């Protein structure tokens, strides 16, 4: 099973590597007000993917925080540990029973 996982990872890596090698021509991204950005197409695709992932994470943050706060409020209160027994030096001395009384 472990070998299959590594083979799958190698397949994905080499597929993406081949994609990058096949898309080295420049692409022009035109922004507003006449601004342009020219870069290799693979960089443009990578930047678009990274921007989309960042927007997705930022969109999920409020609900993650809300759920985390709700879980923290519903968690049981921590139980205080039982007090440790007193050391033998602090125990009251017991007197042996008196005989003959």
C-alpha cells in the first residue's frame, strides 16, 4: 500500500512537471486601467491557484472561529486534581495503646 502511495505521488509530480515544461510561453494578464503583467503561463496558473486557495481559507476563517468558540464553551470544565496525601512527616503521631489500664 505504501508503494502505491509513493507511485501515485510520483505520477502527480511528473504530470505537473510536464505541465510546467509544456507551458513556458509568456502569458499576458491585463488588469484594470491598462495595467499588464507578463509571465510564463505556469506562473500565472500557480498564482491564480494560490490566490484562490487564500481567498477560500479567508472565507472559512469566521466559521472556523465560531465553531471553535462553540466547542470551547461546550467542553466540560476541567476537574481539579485530588489533593496529594500529606507526607509522613506531617501526619499526626499515633501513640501506641496503653496496656494495663
